[in-house]
C-alpha cells in the first residue's frame, strides 16, 4: 500500500487532520451550536463562492467502548448502513490496503436540494501514545475521509458531488483507574472523540437549508453512532 500513488497524500492529510482535531476550541473562532450531555458541537461560518462550507468540530466522550472499536465501526463498510441514515447506496470502489478503502456513496436527497454523492478515500490508523510517561496509556485512533478521484467514478451527472474532508479521532482512558492486576471492564473505559468535517455541498443549496441540516443532523448522527457502537460492543471482549 505504501507504494500506491495516493499514499503520500493519505499520509500527509491524516497527520494534518490529527493535528487539527487536537487543537482546542478556545479563542472564539468556534461557535458552540449544540450541546447534549457530553457532546458539544462547534461550527465556523465559512462560505466558498456563495456556498455554505461551515467547518464543524464536535467533541464527545463515551463510556463502555474503546477508541479502536469506535474508529473501526466508523471506517468499516460492513456496518455503514447500520448507523449512517444519510446514505442510500454505498460502493467500495477500491481496497488500497487493509486500512484504506475508496468509497462511492449516494446520499439521500434533502429537499429542496438536488441529490448528492461523495467519492472519497477512507483511512484508519492507530497512533501510539506520544507521552506514555504521563499515564497516556492507550493508542489514539484516527479515521480520515478525503474526497478523491477514481477511474470507476460513474460521472453520470445524475447528482451533485460533495467535496469532503472528515476526521474522526478517538482516545481511550481507563477511568476510574484499576489496581495492579485488577481486570479492566467496560465500566472503566472512557473514550474521548473529536469529529471534524468540512463539506462543500458542491452545488446550489440554500444556506438556510444547509445550516438547518447541520443543526439537526450532525448532533443526531454522532449520538446515534456512539450509541450504536456501545450497544454492539457491550457483550464482546474489549478490543483495545
Ligand atoms: C450537509 C452537508 C454537510 C453539506 C453534507 C451533505 C451530504 C449530502 C446529503 C445532503 C445533506 C443536506 C443537504 C444536501 N445533501 C453529506 C454529508 C456528509 C458525508 C459524509 C460524512 S462522513 O462523516 O464521512 C460519514 C460517512 O458517510 C458526513 C457528512 C454532509
């Protein structure tokens, strides 16, 4: 896989997105627009040639599942339909390697906008702790989704292509800490999640509609996804 032509871009963007996700939301740049329990969703108002592109950053923390389990289920094509209610069709155009897939997905139409699709590579990777000394015991996991081209792109012009850059970064902490030799149970797992997305809708869509979709859909999506993974994993052995 390291020889694939996309590899340098995948490597570069994944590490850039990791840095971006780990930046705080201080400084007044980010506007808190939704808060539900541990989940906080921020956005920046940004328009590109009259289109709403509003970068989004959501932070959440959940108990009972690991960063590995969260990232795997976010990346895996096998379970995409179980949690992502915004898509109508999904095709795996290419498997670049065991951790990188090229997806083509058709999203459900959102009235009154035209139907949209997305073609992107999706890469999942674990990042070893950078400061194992100060108790940062577990790996950080990241999924990075980036729009790309592909020879099998149907390009039938039937719908509008969105341009997206998405990253989903998670890290697990053992909280409360367990004593030496004591078994870690799912009750000890605390996973912090940062979800960042910049999606150019790719064609005319009223700012009011897009912003309404953001406000409505994104909080639901992240809550639904994390609940789905928690329920799916609760009876399984813990995958760190
Ligand atoms: C609303 C907007 C941000 C522009 C938007 C519009 C549409 C297309 C559907 C749609 C929605 C609303 C208005 C028009 N079209 C899709 C997405 C989108 C695609 C992918 C991902 S992902 O995190 O990679 C999970 C894999 O599916 C998240 C969001 C976003």
